[in-house]
C-alpha cells in the first residue's frame, strides 16, 4: 500500500534548521531596548544586582540579547545575504 503524501515535498533538513536558527537570531538582533524592551520591563535600569549575587534569568537573557546585538550585527548581514542567494539559486 502506498502512503498518502502532501502535494509539496517538505523535508526536515539541516538547511531548514539553520534557516530557523538564523530567523531566531535576526529576531533577537532587531529588538530595540528603548522602544520595545523597556515597555515590558526589560530595560537597562532593570538589571541592577548586588555584588556576589547570582544574576537571575531576566538579567542573563538581557545580557544575551545585548551580546547578540553587539557581536552578530556584521556576521548576520553576510549570513542573510548568503541565505538569500541560496534561496534565489536553488529555491
């Protein structure tokens, strides 16, 4: 017996995983601190902690967002360009 298939052949590939990761990194990279993050209580002044205290999850996420925005800005331009070219060439 033949199994029913969808009209289009959508495969779960390594490229689709990489593309999903790039989309998530792009989403983090475009978050604006004053316009979006401060409205939900994740602004710059919210991350005040004492000396020797373990930083909470919120502070660690804010540090991750700042790091991604700082470090990944230029590489994301190149990676996005490569993804666009690959999509144009191979569909």
